[in-house]
């Protein structure tokens, strides 16, 4: 476990050693079931993930958890408040939990999330759970990484369904209406079902809607059953090449940006803003380096 923790730190810091390690481990990946859990802040994602850990450990599964947290505007580190409730698993060798800061990345994931998921997969974890940061409708990046995406909603948080129309609706493989013991849960479920009746997915999968009260453990088994039903249906693994197309584009984008100092962007921006240079020439000059 200590060696895994050291490797995870190297991966998150994107060291040269971690790149070599990931290259060597890559042939051993592709076995773990990767489940993404996303949704708005306050939807109970951490509590749901905690319930999934407990259920899966009861089945004897080994678990890796990547919990992506918002970055502190002061330190740049992760704000780990939601992670406290997972501490009951910290002494369990069958559970490895890693919190990661977004470090300004959009889409609900940290820059090294893909690499971290591959590391956990290669080290023999049966299931990798990825909890996104919870920023709203731009968390669609999870679709390129997870085999199954679980979108968590709760009643009474405003116009939730409208909030997910612009992106998350299309990526949900399973909907979870959490805190289903609260007023409005039936209405929220009806709204989701109504929207699903108007939508059409290319794979013809109709995402099920599962009610849970995650803090009490209610409905957790039903969520796992829905996840497994999607995988039996064919899941996203049937489009592995398509998902790797998205991942490779993102990896290239990240690696290119890492080669530039922030000050270089600032200096070029000052020149463009002052109309000393045009942005097209600036970008073309950068591309010539490669």
C-alpha cells in the first residue's frame, strides 16, 4: 500500500519516473471496472461512493477511489472536506483512496486522473470509482474515462433537470435520485423519465433511474445492479477505440501545454492585447517548435 501511495504521488506530480512506470504497467491495464460518479454539489456523491465501497467490499472486491476536489484558490491544493466520511476505510488494504485537486482543470477531473485510473487498474483493483468535483454541466470529461457514468441528483435544489440538459443528460448511463426520502423526489424522477422519453442514444440504452438514501445505505445494491445491467448490455467498453481517441487528444493537449511556461503565455497575451502581434502568428510560431 505504501508503494502504491508513492507511485500515486509521482503520477499526480507528473514526474519522469511516473511516465516510465505507466509505460511499463500499461499492458496490465484494461481489467478494472471504472465507475464515474458525477452530479451537482450537495447531491451526496461522496456518501454514495462510500456506500458503493461498502457494498463492493462486502462482495470481496478490491477498490480504488479517485476523489477529485476543487482546488484552493490560495494553496492550489485539494479542499478535502467531503473525504472525511470515507475515513472508515483507511485501514482496509482492499481500499485505496486518493484525493486529487483539479488545479484549474475544467470538466470535473484533475489533469492526472486518467493516469491515476490506469495505475489503480494495473495494480489489480477490481473496481475504480471516480468522483468528479461537482461543478455542474461541464463535467462531461468523465465520459472519456469511465466505463459507466452515474449521475446523481437530489430533489429541492432548484431546476436540476434544466441544469443537466446541456451536457450531463447525454452522458448518464445510470441516474440516481439521492435523498429520495425528501419531498420532491417523485417529481424529479418523473422529470428525468420525461426527458429520457424524448432523447435517443446511439446505443439504444435507456438509463434507469434509481432512488437512494445513501446515508442509510438504501438503494446502493440497486445502483450496482443498474451499473452491471449496463455493462451486460454492452456498456461503453464496446467503443474503447473511440474513448481512447478522446483520451489521446486530451493527453496531447496537456503535454503540449506543460512544455510552455505560464510567463510565455502572459507575454504573448500582452503583445496580442496591445496589437503588437496577431494571435495566429503567435500560435503558428509555437507549433513550429514541434
